[in-house]
């Protein structure tokens, strides 16, 4: 880790998951490149940590699905680079944490898994095999004060307003301009893990904005080979460039020929979107 990392743990120290969040944060803070942020002091006085937060990136370690640390960061409008949920890591390991604080082989395994997850996120990404189009041209239409854009070619959409752009056996997945306008200011993208295998219409992570959380429903089946790490520091790229710089996940396709039967091409989606926007209040 070369850049300063600010780590904000959960404040629920009276429960097992919150205690593990604290243990992870303390372990990380052994490094000179990590600054521990106390959630209580941050909530009382944001200015106390302004300099370190400006100098580094923020990693949030939530204990459970209450996500109090993430909510605190969101309330204070802090840019989050990475969020990790201790309870979700434990679930993936098939470990039941319960409420009682304990220190045993299971809780140690969870702490180590979270630390490995943090360390893997700082690894250098592999060079992409995806060949992006030289130029993306758009059709657009307006509704009230909003203007909606849809590419003219090389993109396919599902009914959930998520797109896929294919290059050989590789593809990139993202969300439509319609989605980003509904979400408004995007604060954080929670991607899947590299190596995850998934089916068409599986959950492929989520996007969190100041208004809502949007579940990314995959338009294709395949294996995650890369995530857009540029969104860690600039999630607003999904707002500014949803079809290009704001792509979310890169995948190796399983069977696009079959998946394509349940997708809409650009022209069809353009007409569907016009009807959808006309029917609802955007």
C-alpha cells in the first residue's frame, strides 16, 4: 500500500461483528500508511480528520448489515474508496458470528479474510483484454428538464436498464443513462469479486447514491475478470459517462449467443426507454 489509507470501522463494539471490525482496523493501523478514524470523534467533529481524509482514500469496515460506518461516511459526504462488510465475509466463509464477542479460530479466520480482501484491492490491475469502440455515437430524447442518451450500436440492454458491450469473448457491463439520472449523485460502487462466476440476471454488485441503492442485474453470464478501479476515487464517472468511462465490470462471457435472446439492442431499448419515461415521473 503506497497511498495513505484512512480506515473507518464500525462503532458497534458490544457485538461480535463490530468487535471484529475494530480488530481489523487496529491490525491495519499497524502500517504507517494507514490512519485509523474513530467513528465517534468523526461524528462529533469532522474537521478533526479533514487533512488525513484529503490526503488519503477512505476504507469503511462495516460490522453488520446496519452499515453504520457507511451511513456515517455518507451523512458526512465522504468519498468512500472501498467498503467491506465483516458479516458478509463471515457468511462467505460459512462462519456464524452471533452476538457474543469471542476470540477463536473462526473469528481469527474472518479477520484474516477481511485483511486479505483489503490487500487484494490494492494490487495492480491486469491489462484489459476488452477492446472498446473507437467512437460511441448516441441517440437522445428529452423529457421535461432531462435528456436521455442511448448508444446507436454495440450495446445490449436488459429490462433492468443494465447494458453489456461485447468484444469477442469479453464484455463490459454498466448501467444506462436513465439509471444514473434517477440515482442522482453517485457516491459509491460496490462491485463483485474478481473471479466470481454468475448467471444472466444474477446480482452483480450495487451502486449507492445520495438517493438510493441500485442493484446491478447482469445482462449476461460469465466470470468477472476486472472491475473499474477508477470508480474508487471518481464514482461520479458513472453519472458523467455511464456508457464509457463509467463502466462497472469486465467479464469473460459464458454463452452470449444464448444470453442475447433475452436482451434488447440499442434501437429497441431506445423505444422502450421512451415509453418508460413517458409513463413514470423521473
